[in-house]
């Protein structure tokens, strides 16, 4: 019998994106998942694919896991050029 071990802690892991408070039951999420959650709650104006997740510790690529116990306050940075008037 094969046993799958989940080494992700479970509980309530709070985090903020652009000042909006969230909670997640898992300790680790992909940066792209955090951006998607933020978009669902209107914490950023555009689609998640147009933003980079910047934590207090560092910037995350979309396919990188973020440990919410270690880094949990984020801002979103547009990764596309913004029009100038």
C-alpha cells in the first residue's frame, strides 16, 4: 500500500494582498493561486496574469509556492506597460 504524505500544514493561514485580508486553510499556495484569490475579491483591478506577486521577503513567479507562514503580506505589481496620457 502506498501512502501519500502531505507535508503542507493545515489551519488558518492569514495573508493580505494590497491591504485586503484573506485566510487560507493550507500553508502553501502557488503565487498564481494567491493572485486569483485576490482578483476574486477585487483586491486588484486587472486579470491575475497581468501581475507579479511581491511579498515582504521577495517577488514570486506564478508557478512558485509561497509559504504563508513565512511571507504573508503582498502587493501586486503590473507586469505590462501602463499607458501614459
